[in-house]
């Protein structure tokens, strides 16, 4: 079982990573195609929340972190 403070620490690291990654992607990605429609619905969980769940899942089975 992962301690609650470790989960919070993992989330903070993931959140910072996602913010930096999004800003770098915005600088380097091509412009969006305006001819084709895209879904613009906001997800229920943030990317950092999803990544935190995945990391905790993978490390939680080992019992150490």
C-alpha cells in the first residue's frame, strides 16, 4: 500500500511535468486544421490525475515506493 503523502508527492511531480510538457508541445506542434471538426469536450480527470493513478497502480503491486 502506498502512503497518502507519497501519492500527493507523485501527483505534484506529475502535475508539474504535464504543465511543462503542454507548454513545450504548444511551441512545437503544427497548427490545427480548421477544416475538420474536432470534439472539444473537457475530460473528467486531468492528465496528471490519470498519470498518478497509473504510477500508483504499477508501484502499488510491489508494496514499496
